[in-house]
């Protein structure tokens, strides 16, 4: 599979076609284990069982990756979650994007791996070189907002120092699946500000680099397949 994106470097954009053969979604990747436990407790309240160990890792079909601003979903109980994305050509060339692991929350209650397959992974059309941000990685700010019934609410926010760094995450995943050449990695997410999932009609996110005065953005609409009456 391949995805065409714009690499932002030195104030210029260069189009690049990234070829990849695997995609994985990580979970429970917080450096602060109190934050990890808080997220597990959030999910437990919703009937989603916690993992046997953390961090976790799920394979995702490669065709599930998209940059389109429209996501089609089955059912009303789906929501996004903001994540950083690593496009690993090899361990020397790694790019950073912004993504959302859009998930079917109803299916997640009984089968987390399958819940990762039924909705797409969405990522930004623009990416940065990891080498451009690695020296101030922990200071980057990631946040998301959700729109439900026309009302926009802050959904997630935090600095990337809350999560495993790219090198830590890559080392963990390499220990699980081997060499990472041509792999897409979704990082895992931050806790919710709302305390509950917001299953709305729109999702927005941004990754802010205050040192270099730039940001990556993500925005998409959620369309439910409700045009057929199955009752």
C-alpha cells in the first residue's frame, strides 16, 4: 500500500509517496502509569476490559489508513482519539504525522482487535521529519475537539512528554514484531477531558510545535450508514 503526503521541512512542502506493508495501533503508552491506569479505569466504566499487560499492540489492515476528510461508520457508537503517527521507512528515516484511531465503541466492549478494523485510521496530509522535532519532542502539544449535535467541546489535550517517545515506542514495537521498515505506527492516545466518549459528527485535532511555530492539523466528518432500515 502507499499513501501520498506532504513532508514539511525548512518551511517548504515536498510531496512524498510512502510505501508501507504493515500498520499497528499501540495503546496504554503513557510514561506516567497513573495516567495509564486512569485511562484503563475510564474504559472499564464503559464495559471495556483492561489489557493483561501494557503497553498493548494491535495489527490493523493497511487499507484502513486514509487522509480523506470523511469517515463512514456503522452505528452511532463511534469516536475518534488523537494520536501521533510514525511513518517508518527505516530506522534512519521516520516521519511524524497526526492521526485519529477512530473506533467502534460498542464492538470494543467485546472484541478490541476487531473494533480496530471496522473503522479507519485517519491521518494528516502533512507530516514532519522526526529529526526536526526530536530534540524538543516532549514540548509538542497534542489536542483534539469533538462536535456533537452542533456543539464543539474540548476533548483531549496534553504535551507529548506524557506518552512514550518515538524511540521508546519503536523499540517496544520492534521487540514485538521485528524490523520496522515500511511500517505505520499509531501511538496510542491521551485521556479524555470529558470523562466520556463523545460520539459526534465531526472530529478535529492539532499537533503544535511552539519552538518552530508550526502545527499539523486533522479534521474529518463522520457519516453513519443509516440509510437502510434494518429493523
